[in-house]
């Protein structure tokens, strides 16, 4: 479980963290539970995404589905 792991990081650090998380996930076959507001970071790591807004689930799907979801666009993108 990672809670806002990219908070306060510069773009270079964010990319390196993304690469590290991907390597760990693949090496150990882990499921990663990620809470993050940095949408590019989320899209770069996750295969499935559940989006919440004010404590309510507003969408669930692949990164491609989430990027096109009107509710997600209104809330975050």
C-alpha cells in the first residue's frame, strides 16, 4: 500500500520512483494498492484503476477507460 508516494517529488524523481515500483511489482508479482493524485504517475503504473471523489467511487477500469471517463475528467483531469 502506497499513500501519495510521489508527493513532493520533482519530475525526475517521479519517473525513477515509477520505474522502481514497476520493477518491484513485476519481480515479485505483487498487487499494489496506490493512493495518488498525480494522474500521470497513476496511469504509468496501474493496470486497473478505481477513482474516488469525495469518498464516492466514480469510475473503475483500465487507464485508457479512466482517461476517457467524463466523471473523472470533470473531477481530476
